[in-house]
């Protein structure tokens, strides 16, 4: 198992594997034959970046049985998803910003993220695990009142894609069994979400396979697996953390 991170240090961008409080710096391609350089840098000395640079973030709706039951939604026969704009991507430690063009409720959604490791198109469910590089933490921030603001058109992309609303990181963890993971969300030191990934309707390998029938997934792309019960609103000045044991803690402020 490894925890891969991207960072900025002394004006240069790099990546490496986190070991205790240090980063073992690598060269090459994180997804294909990364090589340790022998150099290290203290984690405290760097600015953490998003762990990958996705071409897209595919995000699921209605993918957990507990939340579907609470909302009275039937289990979907196929994944229901939208895309979050690349402008929204935000790293651990950075500030989620109140939108200038919207004054309604903004909610957090703690989620598991699948990170794609190689280009895949129309792969089978058996082939899909070979396309998964690892997993990360996601806060799928949402301007909730925009989604159904217009009765003629569900505005999912707009509601989900304000600048800073696609928060993920701080690392990509490899070698994990996602079915054994638990997602927790902490808002201002109070636990708001705590749910098992095993409750997912479409588990990771099936998601990758089915989504790849529709669109080619590229290395570094992220699939946000959807959220479960406990979603709530954030007020300006709030601190928000998504915690997945085995991956880490994604922490940000909302201002």
C-alpha cells in the first residue's frame, strides 16, 4: 500500500509517496513506472496540491442504499451521474469559497473517490480493477437550491461546479479493499456522516466498467462514488473534514 501526493515546494511541482511526516520524491509518471529519486522533503514544508489532475470528475447520484431508502428513491438500474467542472477542483487545506452569484444553502457531501490509473474504454467488470489506481477522499460541495430552481431543467452541473466545489485529496491510496472502508464527515468537530462503502449500490469495479461504456476514462480521472445519509449545510467560517481510514483526512474551511 502507498499514499501518493502531489505538492509544490520552492516554486516547483512534484509528487511522491508519503512516509510518516515526509514525502519520498519520485520522478516519471505516477501511474506508470514512477521511480524514487532518493530525495525526501518534509510534508510540513510543502503546499499540498490535488493528488491528480483529472480531465474530468464523474460524480454519482443515488448510489447508497441507506440514503435511497431515506429519500424514498428506488435503486437505479444503471449509474446516475453528472460531471463537475475542472474549474471546481480544490486541494486539501485550501478554502472553499462562498459563491458570488448564489446566496442559498451550500452542502457538504463526504464521498469515496476512485482514481483511474490507465486509459479505459468499454472495459468489463473483470477488467475494471486493472484500471483503478487507487482511492481518495472527496467533498462534493453543492449549491443545493440551484438543482431544481428551474422546473424545466435540472441544473446539476451548475450546482456542483462553482469554483472550489470539487474538493479531493490529500492523497491517492493504493492497495485498499474499498468494501472495507468507512466514510466520515466532520463539521466543526462534530461527526455528521459515518457510513460504510459496502452499502454502495454500484461498487467501484462495476462503476468503472459501466461508465467506461459511455466515455473513455483517462489516467488521473476521478469518480466520486456518491454519498449517504448525513448530508447537511455549511455556514461561512465552518471547517469541514472528510475522513476515510486507510486514505487520510481531507480538511478545508468554507469562507
